[in-house]
């Protein structure tokens, strides 16, 4: 007596308001009833095992909460069969669809789709399912193209696509933007402040301190303000296609991820622009001045040839965010919290820290602590061949660590049911072979290293060289930075002071 789960999905508001969900569910229930009559064995469809996603696209599994619940319940064996009206309702991305099928099959769940007459108990189930899901993806892509073409036509006619931006209302009859006089003064003030020299973060702080919020009721952020001052909608133009969505490069911790990111269009010829489509909130002269100010800030130079010793990861804020370099009007460099820049002082109230002062303080502290910990008497320096073996051994150890990470990742995918036994063995075989090879190389290099002779060096000279590199007057900032990276894990800013986390036992 199989217990059946039912999955149904609609992707837009018009379907949500209609009876598409009810139709899909009742269709699956009717099929289950017929299978019960034909097979003489009742197919049970409990209400608790009906999974419905409303108003969510079929091209993303991550955003579909009911799909995630379906998988969790399948792993706990709450049902034996999953029914859905069509593969296009289940997933419109071939990779996602195949991943879902394999996950359910690994949980011993039978997969049945009505429209394609697909049943995973038949021979070549995966091959047939892949063909059907590829067709569903192709149909989804054609639909997306038709939607984009329609949106481009609307843009050429001066009509607006999507939610109206802050400062405007959308006329439901003409589909054109009209000024929201209750909000437009905020937009005008943003442009006025930006042109007068305020930065996006400072403008956001100013608006938030006065209790002003975005049209959707959120606090202003640096990103919100930056988008306002570069959006041509505020001079009366409609631009479509300024941003494009692309698959992001997979993170090294999850090689199977396929997230999408939004970037500005690389080819301006693909952007549809209709000028003077509606009334502008600011004039073109003000908009041009804002663009010029933005361009000037992008090209403003910092200290020429000066490397900031604690930037790019070494300096952190007490709130957990990284610190980055910013310059004031006179060109003086300060460290500032990235989280504060993005989310405002309500999240982090860390004051700016002058770069040259904090770098000097850290160098003096590291010089003192290193001298107290490291003893240079009787120090030996490896020969040049040993240096080469050091580098080779480090490369082998890095690759060995990476291969071990890949092996753990594959095992996690296997243990969670994403990979079958055959897939896991095939993918992990090459990783295991490379690990064995690297282990052998590591043993050979270690044996050669132990045979190599060492050269005694003058401890006084070594100590003096370290002091020179850890001085604010160092003539080789690149090497000083490398030495700091060797000695320091990171530096935490706390108000006007710092706390140094060493890689050696020094704090």
C-alpha cells in the first residue's frame, strides 16, 4: 500500500489567483485513485504530504521551501511515491531536475510524472527523465526570451517594467511612471547632497538619522543611494537591460553550487533606452553633475606607491567586518569598517582609524613581541637547494590539502544522497590516486631535505634585519607586508586601540 506525496507549483501571480494549484493536486489525486483501481492496491495521498510552492520560479530549487521539505521528508521515508503533473512543474533546469531525481531515488522513492507518462520504475528512467527535463528547460528559456522581448517593446514605448522605483508611482492604465510628490523631495535631496560633495554612505546616514526610510520602509544604505544617483529613470528616461544575470563561479567549498549574480551589461548596445518617457524628478544638468562626481571619486588616487600594510584581510573591526582603506578630502588614509559602510552606524559605530598611526603602532608592537619570543642564537639557514625543496614541499602540501578537501566534499555529497555509489566511487577514485601520489612525493622531498646541509648565519644580522623590516621607515614595504602575514593572523580594532592575534605564541 504505497503512500504518495504530491508536488505542485505555480510561478506567477495570475496562476496563483487561478485554480492551477487545485487542478494539479486534483489531477494527481485522480491518477492515484485510478492506479489503486488498476493495481488492486490503494495509493494513499494524505493531505499532509501535499507540497505546494506558489508564485516561485521553477529555475531555482534553493528558493522553493516545499521542495526542501519534500527532500527532508523523503530522507525520513514518510512516503514511497511522489506524483507531479509534469516535469516542468517539478524543475525547469536539467541539472536541478536530474539532481532531484537522483536524490529521491537514493531515498527509495518512486517518481511519477503524469504528462510525460514517466515512471522511475521503468528501464532507462534517468535517460528518459533527462530528455523530458531538457525539453522543459528549452521551453522555459523560450518563455524567458518572449518575456524579455515583450519587456523590451514596453521599454521602447516608454512603459515601465516591474515595481516602480522610489519617487514614482505606476499608472495602471498607461503603464508609465508618474511622480510621487510625497517621496520625490527625498530623491531631489539625495542628488543635491551628492553633487555638493557628500558620499553615498554619508547621505544614507543623514537620511536615517532624520528617520527617513525607503519606499518599502527599510533604512537607507550606501548601495541604495548609489543606485539612485546613477539611475536615468530620475531624469525621465526608461532603460531596460542595464543589468544581466550570469552564473557565478562556484565557491571552492561547494563545487556543485550554481548561483546567479547580477552585473551591469557589458555591451551598452544591448540596453534599450527611451528618453523623456515620463516626467523627471531632477534635471539633466544635476544628473550630469552627479555622474561627473561619481567618476571623479572612482579615479581619485591614494598615496602614490604606498602599500597599506594591514589592508586586504589583516585588519578587522571588532564587529567582525573587514577594514578597508578610505581617503578624506586632503588625501589622508583611514581604515574603515566595511560592514559600517554597507549597513550604517546602527550596525557598527567604530570610528575611523588613521592608517599611518595604526600601522606604526602595530609594527612597534610586533617588533617588541617578536624579539621577546624568537631567539636567534645558533640559527642555521638552509642552503639554496633546501630553499627550493622548501617551496616544492609547500606546493605538495597545499595540493594535498586541496585533494583531501575534495575527498571530504564528495563524501558529504554521497552521505547526503546527492551522489550514488557508482558516482562516488568514480569521482573519488582519481582523488585517491592523486593523494597517494602526493604522499610519495612528500616522503621523497622530506628525505632529501634532511640530507641537505645547513649554513650558520650571524644572529645579530638576522635580528637587525627583522627590526628594519618591522620599522615604519622600512624601505621594502612588500617584504614587510609578507613578514607581517607570516607573524600575524589578524589585527582587531577596538575603538582607538588594537588587539593582535599572532601565528606564534605571542599574545
